[in-house]
C-alpha cells in the first residue's frame, strides 16, 4: 500500500463497503483479535454485524470511519458509538479499531484514531472511552496518542480461540 491511506466517514454503508468491512473483520479475528467474535469467523457473522452497524449509522447512533488504500480497498476501520444514556450526552465509545494485517505498521491506526476523535468532537462529544486487549499494539497506540490508562480487568473477554484475556480501559478528554 504505497502512500497514506485515505480516511473516510461512511454516511451510508452499502454492499461494497459491507464486503470490505467484512474482509477486515474476518482477517483481524482470524489473526487473533479479541473484538467480540469467536472462531470460526464466518462471513455470515461478519455481515450480520456490519448490517447492524449500518442500521445504527442510519439512526445517527454511531460513526463508522474507514481507511482505504490507493485502489479504494478498505484496509481499516473504527467506530464511535454516539448513542449513550441520557446522563452521558458528552461521552462516546471508540469501538472496533481494526486494521487488516497487510496494512499494519503504516500509521493507519493512528490516522483512524485521530479521525475518530475529530468526528466525536464534531458530534459534541468531549469524552471518549475504550477498552483494548492488555499488552497489545492497540494499547501502545492509545498511550502514544495521549489516551489515559484507567486500569486493567483480568479475564474480561476471550480470545477467538476461547482462552481468557485481560483488557485495559482508556479515556481521552477532547477539546480542552
């Protein structure tokens, strides 16, 4: 993937985007990412997830951002969940930060995270939270990008193969 990826906010998610998002999700889960899915990671599971996310975008409950290579192929994604309880209108959750294995170590994660922060701020959010697998590339990325580590929860989730894994909670205040 020569050059930088283009980051784009999906106002609607069509079949082409769903297929590209499925490819990224399947690749990441098959590589061992603990992002809510277990092996075997089927296309049907991935499509159901992205169709649900698409409906959520249509209801203005979330933002879905994608990173595309020079050919327009989706190589990464991140979401900002905007729909929060009424006593937390200022907060958003960053979710499903995914970069395809073939596109890693090229700044795509950092670019997606910065775009997620801008999107959240544009939606009136001043606080973001997220969780990530402890001792992961994600944890190191968030720390480098100025996110504050809150702590670690052991055995919070499972790896796709069924082993337990810990998660680390982060937050970032925006616009201050």
